[in-house]
C-alpha cells in the first residue's frame, strides 16, 4: 500500500477465496511483509470479485472493505485467469542463443529472431502462487522452468502504435512459463509443450504499471540456487513493440496477459541439462511483484486441474445471488434449499409450505399471532426457486418434486409425524405429501387449496404467466396477481396487506416463479384426497378466486372429517388480508 497525499493507495492486488464465502472470488491488497490482506470493494461497497473489475473501474473507485484478514485463512487464486496467455519466445538475446543451440528449438533456428515468436498457453494451465505443479509422468521427462514478466492489458485496442502502447498497459504480474521441452521440440509449434495442466503458475499479485519502476528485474531460483537474472532492458522486442505486433491484426482486450519471454539460465541451458524433479521448489521474483513460489508435485499426486474443470458448469443457477453463492443453505435431496428451524425443538413439529409467489416468511405473522414459537417446533422451507432457495436450469420442478423436497426435509430434521400448514399451491404439495406419506402427516391445515385437478384454463394461464415473467420479470404480472388475488375490502382498507402481497411477489426470482407456474400447470390429475386420514382444516376467503368456497366444500366432503371455514371479505392471501380470522381458525384447530 502506498499513499497519495493523505489517501492510502492499494496496489498489490491479490485474488482469493474466503472460507466465509465459499465459491466466491474476491480481490484485496496484499501486505507482503505482514502476510495480511485488506479486502477491497467498489466505492459503493460492493465487493470486488476479480481483476477485470479492478481494471475497468479504476483505482479511484476502489476502497477498503472490512477488517484485514490473514493470508493463511484464504485460498489464493491467480491474480487474473479465464483466458489463454499470449506468450513470446526467444525474447532475451542470451536465452535465444542457448535455445538455438539446445536441440529443442523448432522455430527459425537463428540466434536472434527477426520477428517476435508468438504462442499461447491454454487457460487451463494457469495456477496460483503456492499450488503444486503436476509433472505429467508419461507425457514428459523434460520439465523446465521459465521465469517471466507478465504484462496485463488495461485498455483494449486494435492496431496500437508502439508510441502509444504503454497507455494500453495496466500493470504487471509474475509468470512461470513451465515447459515440456521434448513436446515443444517434437510438435514444432510451442503450444503442446507449453500448455500442460498446471504449467502456468501466476502471481502472487498484480501491480499497476504506475506503481513500478520503468525497468523490472526478473530472477529465478530452483531450490534456492540462482538460475536466471535479467531485466526488461535486455528484451529483444520491447513491451511496446510486442503490444503493437499483437494488436496489428487482432483486438487486444482489457485483462489480456502477455508473457514477455524468459532470460538465459533455463534447465536445458545447464551443462548438462537439469530438469525439474518432484519436490523441487521454483521461485520467480520480479521487482515490486514479490516472489512466485511453486513446488513440483510427486508423479502420484492428483492433477488438480481435472477437478477444477469438472466443477465448472455453464448451466445457470437462478436465485443464488441472494445467499451470496449459497451461504446458509441446507442440502435437501441433493439440492441447496433455504430451511430454518424455529421455536422449541422439543415440542411437536409443524411444517409450513408456502404457495406460488410466497416464501416461508408468509407464515411469520401467523406464528407470532398464535405464539407458536413457545408451543411447537417450527420447520420453514423456501420451495425450490422461491424465497432464498435457488434452482438449476437442469432441474424440472413439479408438484411431486416439491413434495419430495418437503419429505426430504422431514428426514433431514428427523420428523416422523407433524402438523402440515400449507397455502395455495402449497396445498397441492401438502395433499400429495399426505397421500404418499400418510404416516408423516398427523394434521393438515389448507389455506386456499386450488382444485385438483387444476382446471385446463388455469393450467394454460399458468404456462402463459411463466412465459411472461421469463421475458419481462415479476413486474409484468404483479398488478394482475394482486388485483385477482385480493378482496375489495383489502384493496380499500388494508394497504399494508396489499403491500405485503406485492413485496412477496416482486421479491421472487422470475425463473423460480416461472417454474412454480409450470409445476402448477402440470397438476392435471386428480389427487386421491379421499385416502387422507389426517385431521384436516380448510380455510378460504369469501372472494378467493383461486380457491372458491365451493371448491373447499368439495374437499371437505372428500376428506373424512374435514372442517371448512370461509372468511368473509377475504381473497386468496388470507394471512395478509385477515390475520385475526386465520389465527382464530387455525388456533382453535391446533388446540383440538
């Protein structure tokens, strides 16, 4: 960290993942001497996730965020990754000579090239400071190092003039251009020998060019023994010339990384050649950039790139950002869902199932009104895609899958028998649960159950609504849902209730809500509700268009002993519209 007047400047940009936010990359300032990291954010307070953001937003829009953390508490990442590295061969005169005479040079066979020798290193070869380098037994017996200075492009451009090139350079990092020499030789092009997994250690930091001297020195040590030592003044082709060359026919992008070449002193330059072996420690240092240190792993070690590639997915997961990548979620049926247990765990359990466009918070007023925290063990789940629960694009949601998730929750929480309280579409889930797992459900409270099967016109409307929210978001349907779903009295006399309905809907993830719509649309078969043995209470509103009183009366006739209560001047969002009426009905039923 340097200072500009009284303002601190954060220059040693380091990328890392914090154990408190798994799966999320962060950017901070590394204090090399203290081995601490100052997390950084946008001026707005939003955390910085990668160096691409740093480059785009600019230093003046970055500030410290939170407490300093120990480097030992995080997992370091390469300072920048995700793209192939642009690289230059034979760019130091003495190295060009040693390479030309080594027998491993398959390029133009001259001591000094007339044009830059350009190749790429595959992005999957990039690893961080401290990560092991896999030696690739059976693929190469000539593992070699190349300490290099990495140039990071800050301003994109096409046909950049050499005189303007440094205006396009953001800064620098350290690269170890690891190489399988016989593969580099035999394949003529350098790519195969330069791109094995883990063969591009990078880091530990990236520093803006304005915070470094014009001339940079690169040095390499193997097991503490000096091997390479040179400066950018010794480059055959200067950094501005390389930028001009690369941009002559292609557009450079912010965040592109250019490895500028390595000095003399590589393994094949030793007499006789000395190849890296398991346990060898390679350290590359550059002026102002610290030391990049990596160890050659044992041949029996795991190639960590395999797991990294397998973990990567292009299948979108909706509604994950609300929990900062899944913090606080519970695994149920191999899904990450939001679940919380409240109340007295020693008391009889109640499972709450919300409806379409709702969340487990729908029940908070009812829980408080009845004092259920003192009398019951409360289990609240956000259905997949709703509330705080994410949903994967590959996950097809149905009423049955929702019911299986609730059953999975019961198994997770070791619930053998419970009262189930459900609202709207959640009632179809509860009825499915009660018919498939009758031993689980002792009592059933249904608030506004839709008919089963769902009428064709409603199914068609649900499909259309799913299409609408996927195209235009929740704002496109909220007015229609509120208008149709609440009573005239609520609209005129209960602005808080109407606001609660709107907030519930507008807070939904569009994709999660759309999947709920299609799940409802798929409920085309009548549920065998006559099989239900649980004590059942059915509550609806006099103006409930989703669950009209006649539908509830039919349920009351089919479910033996079921009680039906109709709340006057209430629509479909019963708790928000008439909390007292719902509380009286449910409280009396639960006390039976």
